[in-house]
C-alpha cells in the first residue's frame, strides 16, 4: 500500500500543473510525443521513486512495475493492488479524466497507511 505521505504528494503533483497528461504509458519522452514528455496518473506517482529515464526503461516496466508502486506488501493485497491500478489506468486512459479529477478520486478512494 501507498503511505499517507506518498498519497498526499501524488495528489499535490497531479494538481500542480508540472506534468503533462498522456495516455497508455507511465511516461513518454518527447521523442515519442510532440511535447516535452507526458505522464499517466500512475507515472506521476512513479516520479516519487525514480527518474523519468528509468521510468521509461524496460527494467522499470519488467522488474518494478506498477505493483512496486502501490504494493502489495503481502499476498492478501495482490487483488486490491491490481484492481486499483486498473481503475486508475481506466480513469486516465479510457474515461479520460483530467489529473484534477483523478486527484479528487484518489483522495476519496485510495487507502494509505502510516509510514
């Protein structure tokens, strides 16, 4: 699970205007887009843990992945973590929620633990 501090920073980052919203990738550098790089909502969270270069790398996607961002810490949390990731990806990619709308959704629906 995500910590309360990480969740709070994630929401702040989503609302900050520092990140250009993209679809279908945690991060796409400007070599793939016409902007200076874009992020999905989960990619914004991932920037708390690594650089954009590493975020875009095959290592991050294969070895760390989204489960490494949102948990789980034990086997009972696997379904919940995967379900949450899918919900967030769906809001960002298919339903095309803005980062502001996703931040509101995270505040209401994402559980966090004390550090």
